[in-house]
């Protein structure tokens, strides 16, 4: 640490977001295998968007459980980019998993027939939740646990749909920033087109994460790492080159999306309220 | 606030008619204490500070000599990682502003206090005449049930009485006070030590989460505090001033019920309800005197026996 200048107020070690990809792969593979099997499952289902997060998640699931036990599900809407389905199929093929394809257009269009002027946020959220409900149906039909694909950057920024893509049983990527997801995807040699393309939720035509968020992942990851992991204060962040306005914007996003990262509030009445003073690990007895 | 029949030691002050100007200039054996039963905004130091200054002004205008806020009044209670973000220093601008406001009215506030060696304490600060007069750092940090305090803050290590200046009352003899914070009250040794240190009044700041609804009208926690405040007041023949907060945090309610119990163990009027309130109570040195003549337990207390037995038990506990 002394060599890289880490820990000093005025410098950030250049490789602060570096991870040991072999070690991370080993831990995440073990995590998926252990948590899926100990609750009595052999298979896992993953929504495959054609993007890097779901591709990496599927790769980890295939390593953990075997490709034959991985169920990738591609769920295009009629306005989705054709490249999304193509890239999803490419990832599944490379990993040796057989994808299911479920077109969500009929139910989405049927629902919004009654609200033709619904804006794209409503439509996008509805699609994300439709996909969630399909994954959970397949979960029951095929005896497969739903594995989510949200990374730490998205989770902290609240850049996801609550009860949509944020709903799942396990989340292997939730403690990796987007920058680290890229590194791991390269390490696991996922298809270059998937790694190279601009990240997008693909909820409407031409949507781009970085355009919609208004900043680049590389920059916000560096800031989030300093704020969250290193607990740097405002003055230090300023010294490190982050404008107050940007820091405030990100702090506000993190604070205002806290509700998305927590279970719903239960009004306390008794002496033992679930999750408040009735505390058991989720892996209770497993 | 309604006088509690025969139990009321003195007529209650009418908030609408503050004590006359001339009364404030003559020595008074009695003081008017206001209880700031508020609902802080969780983790919003700036908003809470503004609210404190507002309430100090309001209580002062109503003739209060002392204003007591609840535990962690400047920050809210379930702070978790907000502890370090909302911490203040003894020489910081927040206490500076509150001290400045304490020129006309003594004030006790609850906060997260950061030490020079970066320990964080759940603390109560007594301010008077522009200065910090006394600091109490919560000793007993509940870490069971719904509580996690010892994970987030460091424990205090003393219970000390102090002289409450109360310059607006110009009391004929000093009022000795001691501060306890919420869980401190659940350990009778805390109140005993303050009593032995000569307090006339125990100021208890609280953020008590309401729970237990199966017991006929009052929350289980409220019943417990009712028993403790009345018992300590009566046994230690001292006033117990209890200020609890209200509001909700992450689904947990705080039940208010702020009250004053006199040295004979009688409630001074009705406790406050579950809403924000600024009730006033009149406390009198004459009442302390009367209680101690009628029930001279403090005079008769055998400190020598307590000390000898404590020494014996200490030896035994050390093995």
C-alpha cells in the first residue's frame, strides 16, 4: 500500500478497482453452487439480455452447475434491438447452454392497449417486471433458482427496476462495480461484441446507460469506490478531482434509491418484529 | 399539562402567560422546564439544528429556564453508518450555535459526539450561558433485540452530577443535576450513583421504540418507563425529567410520553402523548426539601455498607 500511495488523502492507487479475476471467479462459482444446491436446487435460470452483466452471470452459473443445468431465457420485446437477441444467443452458444426465447410483446401490448399514452419509463418498468414474472414461472416449472444480474454500480445508483430486474434469489455480481464486471468478462473470454458494445437496458430504442445516467461508468465507479469502500469525505474527493456538484449528484442518487435495496418497511408492534428483532440468517438450517 | 390533583406539587405554569419579568429577577427556588418532544429527521443534522434553535426560542419565550431534548435529538436514532456522517465535535459550529442560543435558557441536546481519537459517543450536552457545562456519554449501549448500539458507538464510562447554572432562575441554592440516556435508566446503579452524588434532578433523554401492544392501552415499553421514572423519583427523592422522542424510523415508532415525576414519585400532570409537543413543568427546591424531610432515605443510606459489600464482591468477581 505504501508503494502505491493508497490510504493517503491526496492520491488514489491507480489500480483501486482491480480485482484478482481468478480468485473472484472461484468465490463466485462456489457461491452459486453452494447457495443453489443447499436450498435443494440443481438448476438456475438467468434472464439473458445480450449485455455484459447477464452474459457474465450465465458464465458463472455454467461453471458452477454445468451448462446443462443453466437455463438462459431471452425475452425480447418487438422494439428491442435485434442485436440483443443475437448477442444473447451468441453467449449461450459459446457457453454451451440452450436458451429459451419468450417474446413479451403480446402481453406488454395487451396491457398498454388501455393506456396508449404511457411513457417509456412506465413501459420499461412493466417490461422488466414482466421478465421477472416469466423467470419466476420458469423457476417453478423447471425447478431452477432465479439468479440475478445487478452489479454494484447499478445497485448503488438505483439504476434498476424494483421488483423487476432487481428481484431474484441470488446475486453473484452485486459486489462488483461495472468496471470490475468488464474485467471479469474479459478474463472469462466472453464474446468481444458483448464486451465492446455500449451498456444498455434496451427498454427502448437507442437507450444507453451512460447517456441516460449522464456520466461514464469508469468515472462514477472510481467515485463510488472512494465514497463507499474508502469512506472518503467531500474535501478529499474535491482534492482527488471530483467536482462538488458531481459528488452531490451521486450521493443523492445513492441516498434516494436506498429503498430499492431494502425489504419493505414493517410497522413495529410486537416485541419480535420480522427482520428487526426476529433475526435469522437467510441460510437458516441450510 | 394538567396538575395531577393532590399530587401536583405546585400550580402548573400556564404556557399562555409566562412568568412576569420581575419574577425572573428575584431568586426563585423553582424552575420551569420545557420538554422538546420532537421527531428528528433521520441523519439530517442541518434540519435538526434549525429545529432546535427554533424550539429554544419558543421555550424561552414561554418562560422556560431549562429545555431538555430527547436522545440523539440532532440526528435521529437508527443511524447505522450515518453515525460518522452526523457526528459533531465539542468545539464544532453546531454546538457553538446551540451554546450561543443558551444565553437565556439552559439547554440539553442529544447528539453523536466525536472525540479527538475518533471515537463516537451517544452523548447529551448541557449548555448554559454560551458554554458547555456538562457532557454525559451513554454508558449502557443496548445491543440486543432490535438494538445494535455497541456496533456503532463507543460506551461512556462515568455518571457524574453537576451544578445546573439556570441563571434565569437565580436559584437560592444550586440545583444539582445528572444526566442519563435511555438504557442508562434500566440500570438502577446509574440512578443510585447520581443520587449519591447529590442530584436534585435526573434528566433522562430517550429515544424509546414502542413495542408490545397486547397489554391494554399502553405500550409495554411505556409501562416500563412509567414504573422506572416513578420508582427512581420516589426512592431517590429527586425529580426525574424524562424526555422521549416521537415519530417513526424504518417502521419503528417512538412513543413520546415525556413527563416529570416529582421527588415523592407523583407525575406532574399527564405525560405528553405520541405527537410532537413542548410541555412545560414547574420544579421546586421546596418540593425536594419537603420530600427529603418526609422520606429521609438519602440521609439514612449506609454508603459504608454498600462500599464494603462492593469491595467484597469486586474481589470475588476478580477471582
